[in-house]
C-alpha cells in the first residue's frame, strides 16, 4: 500500500509544480508580448495672421467746431456737422471730439465708424434739421435739451469706386428727442445721449 500512495503523492506534486510553472510562463510570455507605447507627436498650431483695416485718408478737411456757449441751435448744428463729416471720413480716434467717451452716442458713433472702415465704405451725409430747441434745465456742465429734429436717408457708398451704393442709413422722421450734452474740461459741449420721446427706450438714436 505504500507504493501507490507514494506514486500518488509524486503525481500530485508534479501536477502542482507544472501548474505553477505554467502560470509563471504564461505571465512572462504576456509581459514580453506587450508592445511599448507609441511616442506622442505634438504639432503646434499655426499662428493666425491678424488682418486689420487701416483708417482711410480723409477726403475733405473737418469742419471747425463751434461748441461753446449756450446758443443751442448753433452748438447742435456744429456737433452734427462734424459727426456727419466723421461718417464721410471714418476715423474712430476722432469720435471724442463730438461725443463724451463712454456715453451711448460715443459708443454708437464709434461702432458706425468702425463698421464703415471694415466695409471699406463711407456715408454720403444728409444733415439733420433742428426745428425746435428748448433747454428746460440750466447749463451746469450737463445740459438737457428738448429737440424736434429729422434727417433724410443717408446712402452708404463703396470707397473702392466712390460711386456704388452698398447700403443706406434709414431716414429719421421728424420727432421729439431728449438730447443731453456734457461740457468737457476744454469748455466744449459734446453729445452724451439722444433719446426718443416720450418712449425713452433707446439712449443713442442715430440722428447724426
């Protein structure tokens, strides 16, 4: 009875050893078969070239500004004449001559001027007509005027040809507006807001 038990024990030991050896070989084989990771290639993006439209050379000289004192029809006519010239000769750097920086009129006028430069165009101006101007508040550096005014439509012309009309600024029908003016450190008045009355829903009507 001893021999069979011994043979049986040897067979069990051999089987266990083979099993352990097989596991070890399998693990080694799997480890050896794993491929190294492929190197990562990073390609930097190409820089974008900024394209900016330059300020065109003015076609005419700007009108003189007469924007001091309290002769309001004269002040308004002078501010609007310069604003009209600016739309015909776009230059964002000159907006501050007729509108207080940060005010709604300055923001609107700057947007209009920059859009004209981008589109390589200019406006053929049609001056607004101020029929009634009253000043219900004293002039202490911030003047509020009640104005009845209107403006015809203004064609937008391509600068490339000087003849082709590519758009138009809509006409402003005769209406009542509340116009606020600010007096700068130089003693000159500038537009701040131009609001429709009585709605007062837009603080920067494109009256210029």
